[in-house]
C-alpha cells in the first residue's frame, strides 16, 4: 500500500499509533517534519508505559514522534573556510544524524576547520565530529584558484 493510501485509511478510521517506548513527559505536542504537511502530533503516556500517538496522518509521523521523544537526532549543516580555492568557504554536513544534544559541540568543532583546495563532494572535513562517530563531509566541489 502506498503512503497516500495510508493517509486516507488513517483519517477515515481515526486509527492511532501505539508504541512500546516510554515518553519523558506526560503529554507532548510536536510538529512532524518528515514532510511539508507538518501534522501536529500529540503523544501521551499510557498507564502501561506505552505511548499513545495521535494527529499523525501516516506512520512516518508516529516513527518521528517516538524517535523525537526517545532519541532525537539531526543532520547538521555548516560551512568551513577554504585556502587557495576559487571560493573562500564550502558547505559541509554530517554524514548521518547525530544526537541533538551534540549539535552545539559539533558547530564549535567545525568552526576551527580550514581545508586546502581542491576539495570535492564527500571529502571528510572533520572526522568523528564531537565524538559522535560521524564525519562531517564536504557537499560541494571547490577547485584551486588560478594565479
Ligand atoms: S505525519 Fe505523515 S503526512 Fe503528516 S507531516 Fe508527518 S510524514 Fe507528513
């Protein structure tokens, strides 16, 4: 079944998602960021410790809400300086999600990085950023400046 059909089924039946994970608060509200619709999701603790998730139009919303409350992570983007390049900076991003609590440490670490041109998409700008085990990689090519 496609995602569009899941959406119709969920809204017709009012079906609600249940998971086996415990939330940090009694009731949380969050906006799903998995697609541009931006459903408002409510998560409540059931007495048995499971989560009661409502407001999500599709299953991706339930997955997002559960992860956001138990182990929130993000892709981090930034820029680093380039020496002797056709451009003076290049964009970088974490290769994978990192824990949300590590974002500031990651941004601080990348501030001191300077790369020598040329750099290419996928080059590691900073390995194991903030001890996360995830590398920050270059997302654009920058060639050497011509004399
Ligand atoms: S719950 Fe589904 S439809 Fe709603 S914003 Fe999230 S991904 Fe989009």
